[in-house]
C-alpha cells in the first residue's frame, strides 16, 4: 500500500469527493485508511461509567450523546497529494543509494515533477 500515516490525500469518490485531509490511520491488511474530518459518521452512545478512577471522588461517567467519528475509506478511493506540485498523483517507487545502502522512496508520477514524496 503506497499511502502511509501522515500523508495528505485527496478523496476521489463518495460524498467527500475532491476534499483533502491527513491520514490518521493506515490499515494495510484491510486496504483501508482513516482520513481526519472526512467520511464522518454519527454514532449514538450511552453514558458509561469509567473503571478505576483512582478511587478519587465518586464514580466518573463518560457522557453519552451523538458522537461524530471518521470511518475508514477504501485505499483505491484516495490519492496522495504531492507536496511539491500540490496535485493529486499516482505514486511510484524508486530505489536510491543512501548512507545505509539502497533505500526505497515514493516519488510523484506527474509530468515534470518526479519529486520524492517521503518526509
């Protein structure tokens, strides 16, 4: 999977098409990513007591209500945004020589860019 945690991505399809956000969590086994403030679902939760409140005061309670939380997106529905050309791009892999020997780097596939995407 060529999308990593912390990458800026653009959504290609769905209700948030065209919007950009940072990847909070990448799940390669499921081929899904969670993008902050995108694909948000509302969940209704009950108030619940907290265990082991260090014996201070009374019982603490997590408040209930309607909670908005970002849901996973299929990795094929997002595209990495190149930090150099600021466009959504396909990602290529190139092998570079480094201090530690050969290193794999992600690069932008846009015409005329070809810059390294890795931080």
